[in-house]
């Protein structure tokens, strides 16, 4: 039996360790999105459980070689929250903010992590009601050994006031790599794209997000739905699983035929899918993942790996819950917790929906010259919510109290290529363009007919000959 | 190379001005970068006119002309104006994959085919990291919005200001239709926020250049030893509309090329390309325009505008120095 001494072993984390661990598992663009998440959580709190009018809110983001700033009018930080929680590294169990609203923040690291990722000097200025104050995070504090509390300063000059309740975060002394990114137009475009995708719902509801002086436009993630009750429509599934309402749709993002554009490009087929092809995962209106084409969302897991042939397939899944920790997201909010039950159960249905469209594209790929677009002429691209509302009205939808399900293959509403025979095989070959021109000129009197059509006509000619010779 | 692109320069005054601008850029860079030691790689067409001029103006010794078509390649061997020009029967891409440049290079990706622009742009962007520091890269891309295809008249609606056709809600305008095709064509390179207004004859060139710029800047983030200095961008049309962009790959800390180009009268970036929309002129018209300030009074008629929509007199005044003058010589 040992006995206790007065000596103790130091076990608190060092700041350097904490900061480097914290910032390592997030990329720069995601760190910016985290700050935007905080703005939206602020707007949600301001509405106090009611509906948020997002058109009343703005977020202005500035990326520059020498500083970063983000400014909003989403209510600001209450002083008590600033004193006790907002600048703490991690969330306290007694912090019961947001238990009744659909916010997505739950670990309390977003703002700090974003600041530490970018630079060594930061200032958080906020106004909650009429109370304005600011919290500086200096490089001296970052380098100091202990975990001294951060100062809270009040404005003494008019320039330190804020016009309306909200928060401004400014980061200076950016790290070298960060400064290079912020000055780069391609990075700005990447951030703009990420915002337009991940915050598409809020932007559609009127939220104004401004990046380096230009407003960000929402990207619409939609699937085609026919107006006709027996017209082609996407797969739909909706059910509450473990306090989470799960809504799924899988369909086409375009009715146009595949591969009729750049068919004579050399080498392997390019993936020319838009960002919205693949899977988009929404959690309480934020898109956690957009256009995923990996194993994460089921590709290559009991169904084929993603291939450009599937670029016309779009899947959307939404998880909605007032209990943020029931949602299958990780701390970065831009990744999924794939071991959660709600995700695993949903994945089965996602794959079921994908199989329908994989076999649809398989059927049509052997008929490249036949246009499938006529069948989709009277269809319109609709968002997930509108798709479910439209499909729920159909007579052949399976509906019960707890779930809605519609399978277009079983409902027999999908177009089939004319003359479809199970024995169709694809003929593909390459010839030099000089020879193609020669044959094209002979057959069509122009030397630039599409190679596919030239090849097909050649086959028809030979086939007619072969049939004649047959005894 | 398609049959159309072997039209001689005298029938394409805007392309001739575009080429003069590029030569003018090279002349400006020559003393600082010692361009005569560079390796020039391009697509010469059957007559190798660019090669003749680059050699004459800059004295570049090592030159390689790439051609995919066998007959044109043989014709190049016959036509080559300088014996030292190496003619290679290959694709430009494969040639670049197989070569390790010993000296900095001038590479002109003279693309004309609209369908492959995504691959073309990616290839160009990738090259900035593969060439020695000091290299000059130039790309020509097709900028005709009709190359995105033509919708059936029954598939589109029209809208001007407040007035719109009855089926506006159900059908896209031609610009919206093109934007959807453009998105399919450029895939992940699509610039966030690009709107249907960028799909007209007047604006499509700028949209293509935007895609190009973002792709190159993105690639540039991967390299810490080098920076990109955009130096010349043009948008012109003789028949097919084209855009071009040229850049110099400089060492990261080297500001000399940037400073040298700052004062150059034709410096332009993909954000604001020169719009070369020069009218075809008679000799008398040209001499009148060059020697008078009050052109509009002297010539009591309007010169025709093209669908790029530039004012012909303004454009002429900007580029008259390098406007080509062709006349017939009977041999």
C-alpha cells in the first residue's frame, strides 16, 4: 500500500499543444465556415425559438493578405456567456444554451479554432443589446505559459462602438501560408463555392453573405420530378429514427443524354459532373457534405464505385432534430459520424435509391444515339422538401404514420429506351481523324459528322450486306 | 488542327494584331530574360508563320513545331522557313510529357477546339509547375458561346427587362441554357457565382478567361518557389471568337518581370483582356484614320460593329501601331 505525498505531477495541457492539436484537424476553408455557423446560431438564438427571418441578417467576410475579418448583425454575445463560456476551450456541461433550438454548435471550439488556425492576433468585438465590449487574444497571451483569463474591454471612443447588435472578429498577423491563401483568387472562389453550397438553404431564405465585397449566391441542389402523376420521379424516403427526422431523395439532376458533348476527347472519359452530383447531406438546414462520390455515402460499398456515367445522379439526405448531439456529424461539422445508428439505417435506403438510377443509366448507355430527354420534358428540378411534398400526393406512394416511401422502379414510371433488348452490346473503336473525315465525306457529304454516327452508319451498311448474304 | 484554322493571317486582321501583341510582349521581356536562349514550342500550322516571326524578332534558336496530322506535318517539313526548326509529329500534350526542358521555354498552347476546353485549361495550369523558372506560357481558347450548342427555339423563352414570353417560368433563356451547358463542360472548374449574363457573345470570352485564371491561381498555390505574372490577355474574333492569356513563371521573390511590365502600354490580365475588334479597312480609310484627329467628321459614315460590340474607331486608335497592312503582290 502506497501513501500520498505532497508532490504532484503536472497534468494540464500546454497552450502550444492545445492550439496545434486543435487546428490540425480542420482546413482553412472549413474554419471560415465554422465562424459562419456561429453567426447563424446567433440568429437562431435571437429569434428565441420562433422562426428566423434570415433576410434581416448579414454576414460580411473579408479575406486579405494582411488580415481576416467577419462581421454580422446576429445578436452578439451576452456578457455572461463571454465571461463563462464563449472563450473557454470546449463546452461545459452546465452550459445549457440552445437545448431547445436546432443549432449545430455543440462542442464550443469553432471560434477559437478558427482564430488560432489563421493568425496570432485577434480581436472579438461584440454588442448584445446595448452592451458593447471586446476581447483581445494577443500573441503575448498565446505564448505565455499559463491559462490566464482574457481581458474584457469596453469602448471609450465612437469608433469602437457597433451600429447594431452583432459581432466583429478580426484576425491579424496571419501565418505565412494563410496569408498566401487569403490573397489568392482561387482560394476565395473555393470559399465562395463552399458557402454557396453549405449555406444554400439560408441564402435561399434571404441571408446576405458578402465575401470580399461581392454577395454569395446559393447553389440549388435539386432533382427532377415530372408533373404527370405517372411521369418519371425520384426515389423518396422519410422516417423518424432516434428522434431524428430523416428525409431522402435520389434522382436525376438533368434529363439530357450522357456523353453527347465531348465524345471524341482522347483518353479516359472525364468526370464532368457538377458539384451537386453525388450525395448532399444536410443537418438542420446546413449542408454538411455536398456532392460526395466516395465510399462514405455508399459508392463502392455493395454498389459500383462512382463513375462519370453516374454524373447525372443526385442524392439528398436531410437529418433534422432539436437535439444537436443526435445528428450524425463530427466536431468539424463538415464530416459525418458514420458509426451512428441513424446514419447506418439511412445508408441502406440511400443505396436502395442509388441502385435504381445506376440500373437506369446502365440501360441507357447502350443507346447513346437515342435521346432520353423527351421523357423528362415536363419535369422540373425541385428541392428535397418540395420533392417529398410532390411525391406524397401520388397515388402509388407507400405511406404510413411514421414513414413515406416511393420507389419509381416499382411504380414503373421510369422511361425505357426504345427497342431495348437485353442482348445489346456496345461497339467502340478509334480511327485517325483523317480517315474519319474521308468516310464522313462519303456518307454525309460533310467531313465533320460526329464520329459515333459515322461508325454506326458503317455498321448498318455492313449489317445490311451480311443479312443479304445469309443463306 | 481543323481546316479553318489554316486561313492565312491576311484574312484575319484581329488574329494578326493578337500575334503582334504577343511578339511585343516577348520583345519587352527579351533583354531581361535573354529569350534568345529559350526553347520555343508551338503549333505552326502549314506555313509556320509564327516561327518565322519569333526567330526574326528575337533570334530564338531552338524551336519545335508540333503537329498531329501526318499530311500537315509533312507540309511543315517542306515549308519550314528556318532549317533549325524541329518538326514533330505528335500531340502537344504528349510532347510536353516526354520532354525535360533544359532551358526556360516559351510554350504557346494554340488550342482551337471548343469541346476540350476543360482539359486544355487543366493542362495549361499544370504546366506552370513543370517548366523552368522564367518560362513564358501562352494559351489560346475558343470563346464562341455557340460552341456550347444550340437549343431548339421551342426549348427556350426570351426576356428583356420586364417583358418576357409567357412560358418564361418553365423554360430557360438562351443564356441560362448555355450556362447549364457551360457548367457541364467545365465541371469542377466552374467559377462560383457566374451568371447567365456571362454567356453572351460579348461576355463569354471573359467567362472562359475567369475559369482559366482560377485554375492557374489554384495550381500556383501548390508552389512556393514560383509566382505567376499575368502579362497579356486578349479577346478577338475573326470568324470564331477566341481568347488568349500569357503569363511569365517567375521566382517567388523576383519582382523584376512584374516591374518591367508595369509600364508596358499593352499590359493586360485575364480580368480585363484587350478586346481586339478592328474593322476591315480600305487603304484610304486607314490613312485617313491614322493622320486625322477628327475621324468622325472626315468620314461621314459609320463603320460596322461586330457582335463584340466595341467602337471600331476607339479600338483602331489603341492598336493602329500594330494594325497589319496587307496588300497583294503578284509573283
